């Protein structure tokens, strides 16, 4: 069992722009008795409804999308640089076609219904609070946003309470 310690969200010292945008996250949710994971580099963390939250954006064609819809919990896991190849793999292969977790050699750990990986250096355990699909009518700057949705595949935004932060001790 990995040596994670639980810290409060306020104790996080990572820069969120680096963490999400540059290091990337794995979004992991239960898939039956097991789990599936995909890479994400869009999203954020902050405060909403007086709670620490994560904002996660998933396109409808992802295998992960159906899992996110079914489950109340998911995790965002962050890794050190030595896992870059695995994160690239999990961002280009689908759980529909391949057992990414086995291929990457990740060791799933379950915190109740929230799966994460022993190999992570930081894990945010997320509980869904609110979800909404982005839409064309709400776009304010079409030149910035519309090109992202040529296939009409608008992300669904999940605002989730960060119920636990686990950090390698
Ligand atoms: C660096 C990187 C960041 C990504 N960020 C997102 C994201 O924020 N949201 C999303 O829906 N897909 C994102 N993707 C694409 C998914 O990770 C990719 O389509 C993956 O194969 C989906 O796996 P799944 O079908 O098992 O869910 C990203 C891919 C990469 C390589």
C-alpha cells in the first residue's frame, strides 16, 4: 500500500496551471468491478457553494463519459514526470479497446467508490455536485471557443466536491 497522507485542500502547494495544464491528470471512475482512466488537461480547482471543488470537462464520445454519468465519485490523479508515456497512452487509447490500466502497469486502489492509482503522487477524490453540457448558445467569443467543437461534441462540465486530497508522504 502506497504511503499517501491526507491533507486539506488549502494545504495544496501545487500550481493548478502547471498541475492540470502541463503535468496533466488521470480521470478515473469505476467500470463495473474495475475502473477506467483517461488523461485530462482541461479543468480547474477552486471554490463553489462554499466547498473546495474540481471542474472536469469530458467529451461525450469518451468511454469515461458513460462511467462519469453512472458514478457519483471519480478521482483526479497526478504523477511525476516518469509517467509521461503512460499519461500520453491513456489520452490516446480508449478503454473500449484496451485495458489501459493493465497496459500501464497501474495498481488500482479503491477509496469506497473512488478508484485511484498507487503510483500517483497526488490524488483528488471528487464527488459530483453538478453537471451541465456546454452549448453553442452560451458561447460569448465564438472565435476562441467554436473551433473546439467542429464535431458538435460539447464537453460536459462536472463540478465536484473535493472530498479528500491524498499526497505521497
Ligand atoms: C494531454 C491530453 C489531455 C486531454 N484532455 C482531455 C479533457 O480534458 N477532456 C476530454 O474529454 N478529453 C481529453 N483528452 C482526450 C482523452 O484522454 C482521450 O480521448 C482518451 O483516449 C479517452 O479515453 P476513454 O475512451 O477510455 O475514456 C486529452 C488527451 C490528452 C493526450
